C-alpha cells in the first residue's frame, strides 16, 4: 500500500498540535521558559515528640561540688576563647503535648508572643525620664526562649540554665528570697551562699548604664517588662560567672530577680546578648560571639562561642545600627531569591529608613522569618508559582502556604536564598523553609507577614549555620553547615 504525502494536511496537523501544546502550558512551565528554575531536594522524615530528657539536663549536684574546690578567680575580662553548650528548648523538659500538631501550635504561640513584645518595644521607644519607675519593654516575651545554655553563678558556683536572647540587654536569673518565682529545673540562686555576691549601689557605673534601673534606699533596682504582662524585678548585683572547666569571670552585673511572673518555665532566666552596655558580651569585652542553632526537633547540642575566629567559608555582610532600636542587630542583606530568580520587594525590606522603620533584624528568639506584607506576598507568590504541581494542604493560622507530602520520602522544591553583600547567596536548606506542622505529612512555607516595621530573620532559617557577630568591625558572618 502506497503512502500519499499531503502537505496541507501535514501543516494543519502540526498547527493543531502546537496550539494544543500552548494551551497545556501551566504558569510553572511558562516560568521555566523565561529562566532556569533552581531546585533542591527536601528529605521528609516523620516528626515525633521528644523523649524525656530530664535525666540528662537536670540539676547535677556533682558539678556544684567540683566548683567548690576551685580557688576564687580574679579574672575580669574574657579569656581569648571560650564556648558554652547550646540546646534547643524542648530538650530542657518533657513537652506536655499529645502530638506534634499541638507542639507546633505551642511553638507558634511563643513566636507570636515574641513578635508582640518586639512591637511593644518599638512603641515604647525607651524615652522615659530616669526618675520614673515604669518598666521598660524588653526584646523578649513570655516563654519565647528557644535555645538555652548552662553557666555557673557565684562562688562556689551554682549551676543554671539560661535562655539565649540577642534582643535583651540585661542578664538575669531568679533569686532568693522569692516574692514570686516560677518553677525552674535547678534550685533557685541563693546569694547568701555565694562569697562573691555584691549588691550594687545607686552610684555604681552599671546602674547608670541602662534606663531599666532606678534606686531604692541606695540599692540599684531593675524592672523589665516583656510586653505581655510577664516581668522580672529585683536588685542589680555583680557576681562571678563560670563556664564549667573553661574558666570564670568576676564582677559581672546580673539582675537578681525576686519577683518573676510567667517567664521561661524551666530555665532560671536570660543570658542577654543584645547590643547594650550591660549585655553579657559587652561586660566581658568580647570582640565577637557566635552561635549555631540545631534543628528544634534535634536532641543534639551546639555551641555559643566568644572570641572565636569567624569560619573561613563565611558569607559576610555589615551589621548596621538603628538609632531608634539600639538593642537589636540589623543585617545588610540586599535581596531574596526564589527558584534562582530575584524577587522584587520594597526597598525597606532590607534598608532602614530615616524614621527607623525597615531593615532586617537577625534574632535568636523569633522562630519564623517575618517580611512586610508586600515583600511577603511577592516571595510567597513566586514560591507558589513554582510549586503548583504539589498538593496543597491547610495548616496553622500563621501559614497560608502548606503542602500534603503524606507517604513521600523526598520532594523536589524551588530553592530559597538571601542575597548578602557583593551578590553572594546564602542558600537555605529546604528544611529551613518547609517545616512539618503535624505527623500527617503537612509541611508549611516557614515565612510569614506581620505588622512589625522591619523584617526579622528567624531562628528556623538560621538553623544549621554558624552566625558570627564581629563586634569590632560590625560584620556578621554566616557559615552554612558549621554546627
């Protein structure tokens, strides 16, 4: 049988196929034509609640006995280098949750409280006269601490867990006698059992270094409110602070809290790493500090380091000051990419405006990265565009972009990266922007919008990277995979 070549028929058939192919193109296909999509693989592991960790992280009397044998130290400035262990919050005590979904809700509630406190801090503006005793709003919030370390206070040393907070300027812990104290994992600090304890007078330099203090009967008092009704109040003291076998430091100003409401159940208080003169690193005259945050579901620990060299593979950018918000650290990012494409966002997303609004705060206490509404919508929409083939799901109220990955072991997703100075990209691991919210395979895009007048780089996005703060040259370093 012979085949008859029919040019008109072939032309019409080709035209029809081309037209059909054009109609079948999805927005994702169209985006792929304009630029090459950058992707990465998200490895899916079913989340589960922690097992009891109290036997590992609870009060250990042997440590105190060992500290009693040490001679009274005389060092008043930091050694060349020392480090402290850093643990995720939920390894401090057994979470009282029935499932992973309720654990997620608890974490997001703490995150909302943290954000509320930061907003209240901006509203306060810290402009009260020194003779008014109203509390100053701090950068932390009730139960907002997500990572903690362990230090010794006094001589002989009494050991305590303190939450790390880069938004607070006063280190404090609960003290006897208690007018009101919450439950903590260690015995409450007893000043009468320390030979190095000294209550500060009103003339002390440290009492004049912050607006969070005032005087009663020539005793320097402090009062810090956290914006949600919780607070700590007491007297300012100097004490010896020790770090296990690393060493000790004398005359560190610490808040001795006798009245503490609703704060950080489990830990004794806060290790303040804000930029104020009474923050811990300021007092020990450290030239730098760095931390690495492990995944919050991990049972592993990492380190908080002082005076350590910045890793050679660090991506660096400037730390910039905001005169309207001196306790917080702002980083000079230049953009954000999704799928290898630069997303157009308002200038104020990363730049501080003359009125003090805008810019990017890097914060250890906020969990989920927050962007102003227009910037968030642009980033979210681009991510949705490139993931339209993935099955959507509903999630907690904070998240509006969630996916159903039930039964999957891995999934290919678009990359998300921040542009740091000189055009260098910080490529986030997929686990840092798609997080599980239940045990049923629901994962959500871990960015959100808020009415906070600045962007906030949260600790979920920081996980797995060593974040270094060069306090001399005002540089922040980001070293991926250095935990």
